[in-house]
């Protein structure tokens, strides 16, 4: 599912789950007109140095922070507030630069410091008496609750929890519980004021030098497309809690300096309430969340003797042999999926063949196998507007967990073939076409003439109101093509006559 990031369209898929979730290091920034000035100032760069001589211990700093922001009887009551949370859909937006499609949710949240848990439930679906909220977070794990069942989600972000990191009370409590392993490591000018920096393992916690107010949690997190990102959880605009303590009205998650998520308290109202007035906040009897089917091996669906679909429950791709070249139509999901595709390709088309990878659009899950194929020497073909972003994906250094491309960095080269209107490959046996009309700008489809097969990536939809499917049908008609079959990532192999009938020609 993101980060971090496609054709001009509001994406039609839901945001990815957190495991496939998430984010980005850098974006394409359009050049400013000559003489233009930036409307808002940029943040001052962070500057760091050694901690002041004689500063107190990390444990003392953490106790000072707790005395400032935690309520004196926090173990006896529960914090309650309402929050709006936005995760811009970098991965699913119509361009890989701002503005991005917004994705906003609102929830009621409860924080039980004694249990070390935060519960969240949609505002319009509050939990009934004695029921758990639909989501529960600890500092290390997230859970989903349904009826009487609590399901433990797989750990993400190298075993640390991202949802709870938005909650400075839980972060501070976790650091105090492990204060023996925390140390003062420096002093930084961050957001225009000096901060004392504590470290615990690979994480850093910034506290205001003036009063020890928590400012941010800083760490490196793994990312499925970018390898790793510098993640910062920033808390700001702290406000008094009705009943004692202070809590921030705003929290942000930044990836490599760019805001990826933001949360704000609705109505600026927080209150401590009796524990028996809150929903049930415990994870007793939690069971693992059902694991997806084991393995990444796709099933094969034959289009003709030399053209096949490679299908998994998440994504379908296509592969065809034209003359002596293998054309892989999209490389989704991950390196593991790409390796599984490679194994099937070797069985379907034995021998050594050059490979051309066709990238139909830039949604992040759709390009997560690109690095593997570049490492294998494949040429990448896509819309000309996609080249810069794909080059960023390939150029990104994976330092946390080097992948196949990182291990082949000395010899791998990014070789790109651009599609403007149409691009004939394999002597015209396969032709890439730019899709037409606004909803499919900068996306391409592939026409395999001998098979009379048209591949449309993620642009054929089940929904008859889909503008993407409409514009694919328009493109095929405008090109004078008459397919037998149409293939796409999320629909079965479809007869052209059945597909076309859903999108009649517009009236003159």
C-alpha cells in the first residue's frame, strides 16, 4: 500500500497496509518561474554539537520531562481526545510531486499510561460498554480488535511501532522504563531552539533544553521502495490537559525531511477521564493476525503460446516473448515477487533472452520490482515523464538492508526507453502506446499484435463508472486496435467485446 510518489488521476485503490506501507526520500520539484520567490520560509538547518559540560544524566532529563507533561495521577485515569489524521497518498497520487491526494480520518483516542496502551476508534463507530476500540497500540506492537478477538499485527519498522510513536506520553514512558540504557549524546539547534539529545539504541529523543519538553523522536526506518528513510516524529503546540499534564495539539511524521503524516487534536480538547468511562484497553489473549498465503510464486494464465499472465492475489503481471526478447509488463510488490517472476520466466522461455521491463505507471507498489530487474540488466521502458522518478528509485542507496541492485551497483546501469506517443519494439511485434485523455495522462499500455492482447496495467477497473477504464477503451478505439483480450493488474483476463460494451462511444 506507501511515502513518499502515475498518471493524472485520483487513485482508485485504498492506501496500502502499513506492512507495505508507506514513504519517500525526495520528490520532483517543478522549477520556479524566473524571479519567483518562495511564499513561506524554509526551516533553519539543524546544527549539533556536544552536550554542555556537567549536564545531568539521561534518566534525570527523562524525569524532568515526565514531571512537566505527564499528569501526577496518570496511572489512575485515562486520557481521552479526538484527533484528525492525514496521510497524503504519495504512492497513489496522480503525480509524484505535490499536491498529493489527501487521506483524512477522524478518531476518538484513549491513552492508558498504566497499561502502556492507546486505543483508537472511528468517531462514528464508538465501542460499546465493555468493548475494545478497533485499534490498540503499544510502543512496540499494534493490534486490531473485532468483537471479542484481539489480533496482533506483524511488527513493522524493524520491530518498532509507528502508530504509538505519534504519542509522546507512550514514548516518554518507554524511555523512562529503559532509562538505564539511555544516554545524553549531544545538543542540537533544532526548530530555532536548543535541544538536549538522548540516545537509546538506534533512536534519539530531543528534549527542549529550557524545560525538557519532548520535541521529537528520531530514527531510521526500513521502506519497501526507498530501502530506508530518516523518520522524525515531531510534537508541537503542547496544551494543558483538563485534569493535569500537557499533550501536543499536533504531531507529524517526516521522511527525509518531508511531512508524510500529520495528526491534530480536534477542538484542542483533551481530558483525563475515569478508567471505567473508557473502552476496554487490554490485549489479553491476543492472537496473531492471519498470515497471507506463504510464498510469492505466481500462478500462470495462458494468453497464447508466447504470452502469459503471472497472477498473485495482490497483483497480476504479464510476460511475452517477442522475437528473442522477453517483455515483462510491470514489476510490482517487491524483490521477492520479482525473483518469483524471474523463475517462471526461465521456465516459460528457456535459454538466455534480453529483458525489457515495461512500467505502465508510477504508483509505488507498481514499481517495487524495478530495482531487481535493473540489477539483472533489463532495459526499462515507460512514459518519458516517468524517467526522472524511476531514476530516483534506481539511484537510491539501500544501506539498511542492501538489495540485489545495491549488491550489483558496480555493474548495473539504468537504461531507459522513452514513450512519447508510441514506441515500436521487437520490430513492431510489441508497441507501447501513451494512454489518452486526462485520467490516464503519463500512463502507457502495451499492444501485442500477434496475440491481439492489450495490457493496461492498473487502468482497467471493475467499476463501470471508472474514468480510467473509459479512457483505456477510448485509446484502443482511437488507435484502431481490435483486441481479443485485455489484461490488467486487478481484473481477470477479459474479452475485449465484453469490456468495450461497458464503455459505449460518447454521443457526437
